[in-house]
């Protein structure tokens, strides 16, 4: 528990009663996951925290997931957000969302900063997550065990919006590209025999590569990597070339006598370079890996990840192969939709979340009218958060806040400010952010 957090029942009940009686915006303190792949500068700079030791700051979690809940400040007391919502779900979420999502915040907002590639991974759908969680419970796998695949019973569709140049692998390349690639690589030419012109052929090829003995993995990759290293020394591959990431991942994750089989995915998946402001949506079963860059993630409130390589964490190839989808679809980049001047929305097929970006000029005001719960991150600038009672909180870059359901609030920019607002989709609340003429 974070020092100073009051999670005893009396403090939680008192805070819940206050929010039921007089709902108002809450400043949030959010915490960081220090995974080994994290970048050491982006998140510390965003939140104004020194990092002289260059510790990896991988993810800033803004939400109520029990693994790392935010802390809400209520009349000088710090209360874990998951406990607060549990005690007053209707006051925080609204009656509709509380009923639809069993009294829990249905989404999790993160800032992700990748200094190294993340694992090759997929997320389960809702049915798979519930079955997997229950199965591991029956098998007696502790919820915090390193080999636990399913840490909750929820699915994890997610939206990624780039905050810097962002490189990612996402979804299998078209069959024609895969066939042409294999035919062009002498060391892998033999694999074309296993690839027919159908998703079944791609599935058979990928399953074969993920299950062959380690000796066969080495025999395929050793000569290819040696040749590419020689070519890279002559003329360096750019980051928009899959060969750059193949060599980079090999340096990070292979060990003598064991090439990481996740390297095959760097050749078979679409390599996408997102510009700041562009996004990607990842449904269940979509094989992917974030390679480098900072972005904003918004997802269903889950921490379920099935890994297939490029990581020191638990890898479960068989479970990954059971979930991965081979129905090839274009890896479409999402451009935000302009709802009105300086207000953008990322439209994705998710029932749990939606994301909007707001830009305010110095001294500009915007009203957040009564709607469902909203969580917001100030990416740049600072503003006054003014409740309907006139109470004011000044927040700045890297800080987050929560606006409860049914609470009208005004944002008053002190200087030019950009913020992202996550909420539960609801057609009744379209247009619930309005410019003020005051």
C-alpha cells in the first residue's frame, strides 16, 4: 500500500458517503510499473520525478485495477480508487455503468513508454478470460505467481495513441507479402513449402515455427542473423525496416545456443510506424508487440497477457496459439475524428471505453456537463478544475483527475493545455464537453 493511503473501512465509508452526498472532481495520484522494457525518461519527465538512477518507468496506471490502483484525494485523505468505487459505485460510475459493469470501473488508462520491445503477445476475449481464470484457480496457481496467465476474468481490447514516434508490430502481414518475403530470404526459403494461399496455411506455418525444437530454431536463424549483421555494418537498416527490429530483438533476448523464437514474428507481422496523435486498436487475439516509443493506452480493466517470446517473463506458447487469430485484416491506423474545434475522439468498437483529446488556449474555459465517470490526464499545460460549488483545484502537466458521474465541472486553462479524457461510451453523453463563453 502506498504510504499515507487510508484504506481502513472507516475512512473508505466516510469518503464514499461524502461522494454520495456531494459528488465533486477528485485529484488522483497514480503509480508506475517499472518493467524492464520501460524507458527511463519519458514518464519521469511527464510527472516531474527525478530518475538519476535511470530506472525503467514502463507504465503509469490511471485507474482502479487492483494490481495498481490510483489514489483519490478527498478532504485531505488519500483513498485507493478501487476501494472508493466499490463503496460508492453509483455515485462514481453512474447508475447505468454501475449496473452494466458490476460496480467496477470498466476501463484502465495508461501512459506507456517503451525503451525496448515488449513481448510478442495476445489478449483473450471475455469468454476465454473467464475460462482461463477459473481453470488456473482450480489448478491452484496463485494469483500473483509468475506463471499465472490470467490475473482477472476480463478481456482486454485496447486503444494505443502515439505520443511520440511509435513503432509496433501488429497483426499478420498479407499472405502475398509473407510468401514473397520467405522466397527472398535464402535461409528461410524452405518454409514456403508450408505456406499455401489461405489463412490455414499461415496458421500452420506460425504454429510450426513456434513449436519446432530449439535446435531447428537456431538452424534457421543463426545463418540469417549472421548475414544481416554483416549487411547492417555496411549500411545500417532504418527503423522502418523489419530487419532492424529482428537484429535489435536478437541482441536483447537471445542467449548463446538459444535464439528466441519470438524473432520469427518480427518478419511475419506488420511493422507500423505511428506519428504522434495516430492510433491503433487491438481486439482479442491480435498478435502484437510494441517496439519503441511513448503512447497513451486505454483498455478494458484487465491485466491478462499471453506471451510467445521476446521477454524474460512467463511464455506459454500453447496458450498463445490457442488464442491467436489468423484472419488477416488490414492493420488500419486510426486518425481521430474532429467533433468540434480542438476536440478529437478516437472511434473504436469498444463498449467499455472511449477517448477524447482536448486542447485549450490560455484563459479558455470548457464545461464538462453532467455525464458518466471521466478520468483525465493533463499531457501539457495547467488548468483550474472548478466544481459546481466553485471549489477550485489547480493541476498541471502529468497530473490526473476524476470527474464523477452526474457532476458538472469547468476546466479553466491557465496557459495552453492539452489533456486526454477517458469515459464510458454512451450516446446520451455525446457532446458532453462544451466550450464556455464565460
